C-alpha cells in the first residue's frame, strides 16, 4: 500500500512540475531523488523560466515601441499570444509525458533543462 502511495506521489509531482512555479514541489519533496520526478521538475522549471523571460522581453518590446502605438499593439498581440500558445502546447506535452510515465524531452526546453543540475 505504501509503495502504491509513493507511485501516486511520484506521478502527481511529475504532473505538477509543469504548472507554473509548482515545479518547486518536485525539487523539495521527499521523492525528489526519484529519476522521474527529477527529470520532470527540472524540465518544468526550465519551461517556467523560459516563459517568464519571454514575457519580460515582450514587455520590454512593448515599452520600446510605445512611440508607435499601432505597431506596438499588433506586435504585442502577436508576441503575447504566441508565447501563451507555445507555453500551453509545451505544458500539455509535458503533462502527457508525465501521465504516460515517460521521460519525453520537450522541444527547445530539454537542452536548457540539462544545464540545470541539482
């Protein structure tokens, strides 16, 4: 029974790793040394950081282009929607991988997550 409970915790931590800053739970949980949890929390953390940096850069582009309001609005819409759609697709891919108990690397994110060691 305890082993099944542990498997449930591992799966839940793997899934939560892709939901924003909840990747931290996988980094500090008792099961943090399980390879699946380590992989998914590292990848979820990299996804969170990349998304946050992308939104910050999009905000800076908005500030720079405030002098040209029409261009700024169009570019803001494209940037923010593009970032949001890319994030949503990558989150769905990561959660799908976690539910299937696979360690599938996310495109663009997996290379960055390999740099993030314990």
